[in-house]
């Protein structure tokens, strides 16, 4: 196995841990609410605390990597994440659970930006789309499988075991990181902590559009999936049946990733993003029905549209980022990613609490999906073509 493949595997395993903890917890919300007497708003903070912990530490990722070394930083993060996972599983109150989830987020918050920067640095620009395809495959499989598996764990054992289940993967990733990642070269230069540099040192319009898309497409889906779980459990769906609805989402997402990989260079990002927004919007609207067949179709439509947007945005975001700025771009991308998930869950759960209407909440979520429309329509297609096909440009 090549060194860059080993680095990519460490990144993908860390990414898996991150996604598992975003998606598997929601399936346990009704059981957590019943045992710990938690409100809908408090349940949203089970995810929000984790994502806020992730987000709070990301701006320091470039500085911490320079201070400790990338391998050491990943190892420390995994140890803290594993310890916090145990404490989450032992929480005796909703307040304690939320607090430990925040610490768990701090532990896992450096796995993605540091690992992602390392992986993309080791892949030349012409081959980064291959890495993106692997990243999006993980982004497909984990959300598809973890709710169904989590539902089985909740129904068979206890909601606490979905957090204990983090330990084997976290410890495996730690072992591989220590074995595979080369130690950083020692340096006498003491890095300077410049938190604002992450936000001001990049001026890529492609990254900005990609971040906006991620804010309103996957972010809205996270919030919608939380509301949908409560809605479906109210209709009589058990945890296993509710989690299984992510399977049609996964099949449609697989198709979306394939289409994005095949069509991005040929068609550019604009038509893919526009089609994705319309499809996710339509899927959310379909959730208003109680018909099982239409609910399955709704999840499939959200999977096709949402993943078409997210996979296209992932490729677009790093298209013109130079190697020396990859760490900053990765940190900024992941801050936006975590904020989008946090805002989506918080905004839609607050709307549901205020309006006491699933129908109106789903309708607003569908409308939010279309907000990036103006930015996508004004995307500089010629700039993208130049980056994708530089040899085809006329010599000047």
C-alpha cells in the first residue's frame, strides 16, 4: 500500500467516526427523551453540542498541527474522543449527556481537517477527484448503515451502546495512525496562532459557493432527518423501521455520487447543483404524506438531490486551492460543514417547537433548500472549465 493510500485511510476512518456520531444518535432520541426526560430542544442539543465542539476546535487545527505534529495531534484527538464516548454512554441526565457530547466533539474535531489536509496534499490536483469519490462513498455508506444498525442496537440492548460502539473503531484508527503516519520533522520555528488567518487568507469564489451549497443542502437535510424521525415515530414506526428508511436514501445517493463523478468534468457543477436542489426540495415536500411508499420515495429523492449537491460541492471547493493553503482551506470547509449541520438541526427543531406543525416545518425546510439558487446561477463556468481543462485553453 502506498503512503498516500495509508494517509487517505486514516482520514477516511476519522471521517467515519465523525459521521457515525452525527447520524446514529438521532435514532435513539425517543429513547433518550423517555429515559432522561428530555425535550425536543434538548434532544437537538445532543447533536448540537457534539457539532459545536467540533467547530470550536477546528480554527486551531493548523496551529496545533504545527505545534504537536500531525501524527501526535491525531493520536491525542482519538484518545480524547474514545474517553468521552464512554462518558456519554454513562450519562445519568440530559445535561450531562450534552456536556460529554461537547467534549467528544472537541476530541473528534481535529480528525477531519487535519486528516483531510494531509490526504489532499498527497494527491496531485488531477487525481483529487478520485479521493473525493472515496470520501463521498464513506459519506454515503455511513449515514445509510449507521441509523439502521443503531436502531437494532437501541431495540435490542440500549441507546447507551450506540456510544460505546465508538471504541473499537477509535482504537483501531489510533493504532493505524501510529503505525502508518510518519513522524513530523522537528522544527525550531514556533508557529504563531492566527485564528483570523483561516477566514481571511483564502479568496476562492469557488470555495465560497461550495460552502454556501453545503450550508443549505446537507445542513437542511440533517435538520429534516431529525424532525422526520420524530414524525415517523409518531406515526408508529419503530427505531429499526425508521432507520431502514436511510437505505433508499443510500441507493439514490450512490447514483448521485456516480453521476457527479462522471458528469462534473463534462457538464460543470452548475447543472448538477441545480438538479440536486430541486430533487431535495421535492423529497422534503413528500414527507408531508403519511403514505409509506411516498415516504420511501421522499428519502430516495432527498438522497439523490442532497448527495448530488454535496459531492459536487466537495469537488468544487478544493478545485483551485494550492497545496500550501490546503490546511487552511480544509479547516474553513469543515467549520462551514459543522455549522451547517448545527444550524439545520437547531433551526428546524426550534421551528417545530414554535409552530407545533410537522407540515409547516417540512415546507419551510424545502424552501431553505433553494436559497443557494442565485449564487449557483452566477457561478463562473469559464473559471471552472479553465481549471478542469487547462490544455484546451488557447495559447496567449
